[in-house]
């Protein structure tokens, strides 16, 4: 997938936010990732199906 790097950047930002107590930002970045996946899929860019984020790795609250 040619734009997979974008999903990686969003995931890295979400991880940083979660590990640094920016819980609201982390939640918004998860939504941003979902939007990016949807738009990539609708443009036929072959985006993979959405996979759940690793909550332990990202530090997101449950």
C-alpha cells in the first residue's frame, strides 16, 4: 500500500499522546486513523481492513 506510512505516523502520534497523558488527543488520533482508512479504501488505494490498536502499546485508557 503506497500510503501505509501515513497510518504509521498517526499510530506513532497516538502512542506518544497516550504515553504522555494526552488521552483526548490519543482518542482523536484513533478516530483520525479510522477516517484515513475509510478514505484510502474509498479511493481504491488498497488500505487494509482496520485493525484494533494495541491498547497496551499505545497507553490508551480503556
